[in-house]
């Protein structure tokens, strides 16, 4: 998965998902667990579920000025990584997520 992805966002009252596409055009569906806004920037905590495991990831949402939003992956090398860990600290507890569950 690239660090910057365009997406489709599907929202209804009970389900918020993001559909990303890998370099081969395969769909990757992510469920939004939580979102936080800091200094006008939205960050989301998502989970990718498949048959074998679940992977928890963070993304920074960047408006490209058109209709698309760019999802920039926030990993341990990203400048906002420590901020994001702090923003979602209460969510990790309420959702039962251990930091070992997060791709570090």
C-alpha cells in the first residue's frame, strides 16, 4: 500500500469505510474506528480486516482541492506519528487496542 492513496468513502449511520486501491488496482476496504481533528487536519484510525488478521492503521486526510481526498499513511517515520498516538490514546483504551496491534 502506498503512503498516499486516493479513496472512496462510504458512510451510512452504522458503517464508515474507506476503499483504497493497491498498486495492482485491488480494493482494500478499511473500517473507520475513530477520527480526530487537530489544527484543522483530520486524522482517522482504521482497521483492515481479512481472514487471517486485523491491522490497525492511521491516516492523515489531505484535501487536494478537487473532489478527492488523499489519505496519507501515518507510520513511525511520519512527522505526525507521536501526535496521532496521543490523539487516539483514549480510543485505543475504549476499543481494546494495544499498541502492539498497531503497525509500528
